[in-house]
């Protein structure tokens, strides 16, 4: 997801989130980009998160899907959310130390308590994992003193 019509997005305040915080030294430090109603990100999973040699652990792949899905609701739906349900379908082995594209969009925001989001992780334009999840609306947390 690249181009001049995109806006680079980060969550503020930075609460130390493993997935998207720039201040968490052990985290992934994801940033996001918006194109229309789609949120995307690019990342490379470090080898320290492998399951089998050279292949990303499924839990870290699910983390990527969760993060980009929450970002879709936050930046497109303009609502703070927590994950209520995340159904992941692993389609191919996801490599470590290789560039990945993350893409998410809200597919249903008609419920008063949550939004439904679909997301994908792609490697070389091939979908390696996809998800559908319910993300429950929350009050935005106050920054720590």
C-alpha cells in the first residue's frame, strides 16, 4: 500500500502497545496508512518470532491481523476498540525476515456495540493469512500522568 494519496497514522497517546507503540522496545512499532476506507501497513517479522525455522509463529501473525483491524476501526470508523473475537485462517506459511503487507477494512459497522473487520497478511501479493473479527467500541483511554 503506497502512494501520495495516503496518510501515515499512529495512535496517540502511545500507551506502549506491543503491536503499534514506537516506545515499546520489544514491540513491532507498526505504523499505518489510510487509502479511502482501507488501512494498511508494512512490516517484517523478526526471526525471534519464528515457529518452525524461517516461518512466523501463528500467534504473531494473528497479532498483525488484530493490530491492523483495530487500526481500521480507529482511523476509518473513528472509534477506539478492543478485540472481542478474531477468527484467523492461515492459508500459507508466513515467512520471517521478509516484507509483508497488512490490509484491513470495516465490513459492517451497523451494530451499536461493535464493528466487523476483515484483514489480510500478504507476502509477494499472495495472501498468507486472513481474518474476520468483532471489535467492541470503548471509551478512549486517558493518557497516563
